[in-house]
């Protein structure tokens, strides 16, 4: 809870909260948080990946939905609405694939670590 935070942690909390406040739709905000969480896990588990390009979170979400749409039947829900209805495990697998595809298509193995997240 907020009451348990130190003053410097509280300012960080407000900074993060203000970042996520730009996403009015709570489902989309949840997707942004999932993408950031999975991205952090992938980067932590693969320290050899040094990505120098900017990572667009909205682009990763769009790529995840695109991967999802390639694998569904004609009668099922498409787009972001269908993606929201997936189980967490299934949506996380699409998000993970989109992240890995993005990281592997970029520049890997450079010594500079100026990765930017948009």
C-alpha cells in the first residue's frame, strides 16, 4: 500500500502512476503492464541481448494481436477484444513471441546499452 512506502518510493510511485494514467481503458493498461513485465523477464533471462533501438509498447501489443489473429478460426472474436478474452497464459505467450521477434530482428550484441522504451 501507499502508506508503507518511504518518501522517495512514493515519488517513484506517482511517476509510474502518471505514466499509466494516459491509458484510459483498464484492459489496455493491463496489457501495457503485461508487456513491460514480460519484456523485463526476457531481458533479465537473456543478458546477452543488447537492444539499441527504441521499443514501442503499443507496437508490441499490435504485433501480439496480429500473431493471435493468424491462429484463430474465422468465427472467433478478432482484434484487441478477442485478445482480451484470452487466458493470461495464452495472451502472455503471444506477447512473449512478439517481444522475442522484435528483439531478434533488431541489432543484437552491441556494447552500448541505450535501450529506450516508448
